[in-house]
C-alpha cells in the first residue's frame, strides 16, 4: 500500500484476542509532530466469538482511528481470519502533540461489508510513556442481534439408542415476534452424542442423558435433554440426592401411553417406609424418614420387559447454617435462565453472598462447588 509522502513514520497496532502487554510512545526525531511507535489495541471479544466468527463469515476488520477534533488518522479495511489469534498492522499515524485523545472504532465484517461485531474505545496516547493497551469491548450487531428468547424442539425427549434426531429452533425478540435469519451454535455435553452445526444429533451408542445447548451470537440460548435408551422408556432425573422425608417427582419419557408403565423402589411396587414410597402411576417419590442401609435406592419405571432406573442417595440433613443447598433443576443457573429471570439472578447472588456457619461463612470466599449429581 502506498502512503502519502508527508507521512514520516508508522504506528504498529496489534489486534489481540487477549491483552496483557504494554505499549510505548516516542517523539519522532525526523520532523515536527509526535509519532506513536508500538501502540497495541486489544479487542475484548465475547466468549462465543470463536464459535460464530467462521460461521458468520467474518473475514476483515474495518479500523478507524480519530484524533483531536475528530480528524481521521487512519481508516482502512484489514483482512482477518477467525482462526488467527492476532493481526499485526503497520499504520501511518502522526499525533499533533505529546498527548492526544484518540478514538478507536473496530468493525468485524463479512465479504459483503455487513457489520457483525463492533467496538469503540477512547484513550489518551502519551509520548515517552509505557501504557497498557486500551481494551475495546466488542458487541454483536449482525443478523439476529435482537434475539431475546430461543425455543428448541424436540424438548426433553426419549431417543432410541442409534437413532438420529434433527433439532430445530425458533428465535423471538422482546415482543415475542419471530426473528428470521438467525445463526446458532449447537453443543452437547455428551461426547457419545455429538451434534453438528445444523442441529443433527446422531443417537448415542449407549444409554445416556445428553444436554443439548443452542446459542445465538448475542448470547441468547436455551437447552434441553435427550434421553438415549435401548428400550422404550427413560426417566429423569437420572440420579438424585434426597434428604430424609424429602419429596421429588420423577418423569418418564416414552412413546407409550400414559399409565402403561409402573414405578418401583428397589423393585418394590410403590416402595415402602424403609426405602421410600413412590406413586405407582405419577412417579412422585417421598424419601424415608430415616436414611436406609445402604443409603442408595433405585427408582425404576418399568413397562413389560423394559425399565429405566435412577439411583437416589438418601442422606442426613446438613448442619443448620451450613453450606449445602439442593436443587432439583440446574436450569436456573444457565446463562439463558439468568438472563431471562431477575429472580434467578437474585438467587445466585444470595448463594454467592451466603455467610452461614459452614466452610464459607466469614471467610470472604466467593466460589460455589457445583455438583450436578452425574
């Protein structure tokens, strides 16, 4: 690229996914004005950027740098590969004084020039000093940037081992109007049941429970569970921890008519006072008042020769004021649930700030050990 002859020196701008290095500015001995040498700009990319950049076709960065009075110091389009970790640019840039306020505008675009991610940051460049690179927060503004809620289908379904499922989704805005032309990323937590970029889920080769996640570039998303079973029935939850006397509901996933299956505890229809009781039709389980020996019992839904079972550990209650809390649904803590419901955020905040007599009480600790009971 040929630059105007009056430009005497250049500014190196390093676009990094992560910052942490420094930059220095120096006086230009070749002529009037101050030239910055080695300045770095670090975009603060959203966590899902790497999953969507390639799918969206991000292949260039439109970079603008403005100085005092809004004068344009640099305005050009630079090739960018979403698989690269950094891009180094040699940019001509001349300051008007030893300290000047600059504004950096970044736009990640596709080949057609559609803006997909944008970011802006102001900072002061000072000659003769060492500075941390200014971080530029980047926000998604491409197709589907107004998605608020995502529904997925099928939801919480039974899949015969070896079968393939085609997952689909519908995205809505804040008025719950359908948003068209939305990009999504599919993921699963079960290596035995991988899902491709089109939502095609090959059936697991073994009995398992897979959580399927779908997310849009702006961070909206949801999840569902697929129960892979070699037979005609699967139950949820697939494992559980219960306090003495506690109650919970087990659900049967099957293509069979309701009531064509029965519930047992340790093989006992309906259970008993020692191992706990379960409604033989609806799967409503009540743990025994005293933990049994052994403490783990098996809840099973059975139809004909096929059954699906889940272990339930019945344990003593924690010390009053301790740090143990039991939830029957971990969806409350997903990004989608936290974003959609203020009450979920309040719950999580209070959990993090809990100061009872347990291990975290009075220590200032801010970490929760999250056990899904898998």
